[in-house]
């Protein structure tokens, strides 16, 4: 029996997902798709027009509130990591969002016909633990070329408040040892494996041979993640998110996580558009907005190496 429910908007389908949790399915006319759980406002799947999954979701992910879903794109708000007084990564990824039937105009690509608007407001318990009133509006959209776009605006209603933020994006890769990341060369970063000490990145590009957990500062608006084996390049474009987190737990930490397969670290890399070093402060009535856009394009060869410069220098 098909329990999908078509809503008045033709842009998405609402159905039941794992453990009966509500999820939204977006389909673009050329074949790309995305899946968003209302629990956490959490994108759990993004597929290209060939049906290939582009996001990593752990085979051991538990879809059981209040635990966050392991993989996809968790939203870290109003706190990233342990940078504050709340639980790890704040509470947005552990709350039920609602579909926003009356969203304000979003500065998104008007060509996108596959999108959903979500909204999160604090519960009484949230206000008890964190005494701030806010509205977090999120549009998840698929572009005509299969790009995944997350456009957000956070509005504040009472006293001043500050927060840190990240889209904790888990990318699916063929083999972490074959991945190369470009766009963060020579930048300063805080190393979470060394008490958040500040260092400067050396070398041409990032490659991965061990655990990594770094917050890169003042990063460019475009970052390229090259998967040599799949000859695929992910392009991450961001507005309003100056920092970028790069994370892979490697073998020891992977084995210590109950909701993460022992060898799954080989097939994922988190590259997170973020605002961490300098917290955002909003006065009553002020709004913070920005955008994350992900695309996946074929990589080209140059002197036997995949050439990301065409991607980084392109539009």
C-alpha cells in the first residue's frame, strides 16, 4: 500500500520514513532527488540523475528521537560542537520541524520547482534551557542541474543572542585515501585534536591518512572535494558561512561510535559550511541569512591528475 500523501504544492511528496518519521521527497524533472526528514530538518539523501547517492548515511544510523541521525546533513544550531553551554551541536538536529506553508520570499534560483520550506521555533523546554525566541526558516531545493540548495534565515524576537552554526555535511566518497580537497590551502585552522590550537595549513591540498577534525577560518565561498576513483568533484558553495569544518573519525573513533560502522570512515568525509570562530549576534528583530549549495560534476584529467582548478575558477 502506498502511503505517500501529495500535498497541495506540487513541489514535494510527504510520506512516512524509517520508524514512522515524516519525510519529504523532492524530485527534479531530470531525475535527481533529495529526502528531508522533518525530525531535525535533516537532509538524509541526495541523488544525481543516475540515482547515485551523493551523501553518506551510516548503515547504523538510528532514526529514534532524541538521538540525532548519523549522516546526511545535520544542522548544528544554536551551537557547534562544545562551543557553548548547550549539549553537543545544539538542539536543532533533535527537534521536529514543521512544513512552512507561508514562507517569506527566498533569494533562491527561481528555476527550482522542487523545494520544501521548513520552520523551527523553540519549544518551552528549549526556552527554559536557552532563553531566546527565534524563527529558523529553511528552504531545501533541487536545481535543474541536480544541485542541492539550502537557503536559511534566522530571525530573533527578544533580547540579544549569540550562536554558532554548521551544516554538518557528510559526503559519500569511494575511498577516503583517494580524496583530495582544494580551496583551503595556506589558511589558518583550529585543530580540535590539539585543544583547538591555531595552525596554518601547509602544502597544496588536503589529503587524508588519519583522523582529522579542523575548523578552517575565513574560507573562500567555494571548496572542491575531488574523488579520484569516481572521477567526481563535489563543489561546495556558501554565502554567509565564513568557516569550514573538515572531519573524519578514522578507525579508532569509528569503532567507538555505536551508530557508525567500523569501516564506514573509509567512505565518507564531512566538509561543513560553518560560522564558529566569531559567533553571530542578533538584536531583537534582526535576521541572519545565507545559503549552502552542493553540486557534483565529473572531474577532468590534467597531467594524470584530476584538475579541480576548472571547478574552483569556474562559475
